[in-house]
């Protein structure tokens, strides 16, 4: 990352390129690689379920399988993410991973619940897990100009606010 001062890196994770849904990129910071992932706070839910499953797990034979759910949820939280750098977009799913270069992406599709999918040049869609509409400015910054920044485009095309008449 270039030109990042101590104030911009005071929040852990942003300096390394890790972005969660609540993070906002500091102004003038253009990372070369971002990792869109689930919030680590979701692991607290898995730990809670793991602890509350103890009485069930020892209650009868085969109820120890109740531990499968929090372990699977933990694996899902840690595994599913979207990695974006200047050359490509890598989508990591639960059991698979796919890397797509920026040349193969023709546009982005905004779906329900602010989900984002990449529309490839062959017409197929590649869902980008953990990327939401609010993450588009960060995605545009890392893409190196391949994607337009919707925040800047909207600011440039919006009319100026109406002026209020002066009182005399």
C-alpha cells in the first residue's frame, strides 16, 4: 500500500487490505488488494452455539453430532470471501475457488439485498460473496479504473442544490 500514514492505519485490518462490511476506506488510501469477508464477530455466534450444545452432546449417543453445525459455520465464516487485486477477482466459496481476470468481467449486476455479481463476457454471472453495494467505491478503487466509482459519478452528475434566497 502506498502513501498511508499512521492515522489511516490505526484501525487493524485496513492496512493489510482486509475489509469487513462496517469498514470505510480512509480518504486518499488506495490499497492494491482487498479481501471482502464476513465479520469475525460471527465466530462469537459459533462459539456460543458450541457451548450451548454441550448438554445435548452428552445427553444421548449420536447427539455429539450437534458439534458439526458450529464447526461448519466457523468454516463457512473463515472460508467464504472475495479477494480483489489490480489483476483479478478471486471468489472463494465453501468448497471451491475461482479466479477471474478483470478482462473477463464486462459489468456488475446489483441484486436483491444489495448483493453484487460480476457479469462475465460470456454472459454468465459470478456472485461475489460478501461484496455489497456499499463496497462498490472500494472495489472501484482497487480495480484501477476498470470499474467506475458510483459515488464520484453520482456527485458529478447531480445538480447543485437549490439556493436559498437571501433575507434583506
